[in-house]
C-alpha cells in the first residue's frame, strides 16, 4: 500500500467532474488525486506552491554559497554600498 501524503483525497473521476471544487479545496490543504485507490498526483494551492518554489531556490543558493566557500579561495569582504 502506498502512503497518501494528504489529509484529503478525491478520485480521478471526481477531479474530472468538478475540477474547480478540487482547486478550491487545495487552497487550504493539499488534495491527493487517487486512481484505483492509489495516489496519482497532488493538487496544492498557489501559496503552497510559491512557498515550495522559494524554498527550493533558497536551497540551491545555499548549496552554491557552500560550494564557493569550500573552493579554497579566500573570501572577499565587501560592503552593501560596494555591491
């Protein structure tokens, strides 16, 4: 059995029948879309997606900063005015 990572779920046929209702429900919490009682996907609201995208961007920047700090070169100190 597969884990469903949402408190709310709807069947694929319900999504097809009333996608607007599923989208409205997804604004407050993720909605799992089930196909034959197995998760086929998830619908999330725009605020949740924007938060996820920002977090991923921040993680990518943190990895880049860590790689640059670990490259063996001495850091260069600058002020905000110099930038």
